[in-house]
C-alpha cells in the first residue's frame, strides 16, 4: 500500500516532534513563571541572528543568480543534444514534461 503525502508528513512530524517534557522552560513560560531575564535573552540574541540571516540569504541569492547564469547559457545546446528543437522548447510546459517523463515520450 502506498502512503499518501499527508500520511508521510504526519508520520515525519510525529517522529521529529520534541518530547513534551524535554523542555521544562516552555511550561514555566506558559504559566507565567519564567524569569524575565530568560525571556529577554532570546530577544537580545535575535538582534544578532536576524541581521546575520539576512546577510546569509543575500549571499545565497547572489550565488544563485551568478551560479545559474552559466547553466542557462548551455540549455539550448543541451536540449539539442537530447534531440529537442527550439520549436519543441516553445511547446513544452512543466506539466507536459512531467507526463513525458512518466511515459518516456517527447515533451
């Protein structure tokens, strides 16, 4: 029997969920018993984390653009080597490509 995507997601989520008793701080926070300093520390740390994340995302976005450019220049030659014409490329959509992969025919 094949599991559905929803079943797989639920199984993975359940397997990866933290143990409810693993973090004693969360229940204290829910009850309003967590020390103010313990609540403030993550907020102060995020002042460092968020700008670092932004720099990382900007760096990755820059690499993606420059990294994909050489590949884009070679796509036509690659498609032709696979027996595709420029006309085929104009008639191809992601859905048609998926169907072709399943049946082995030209997209």
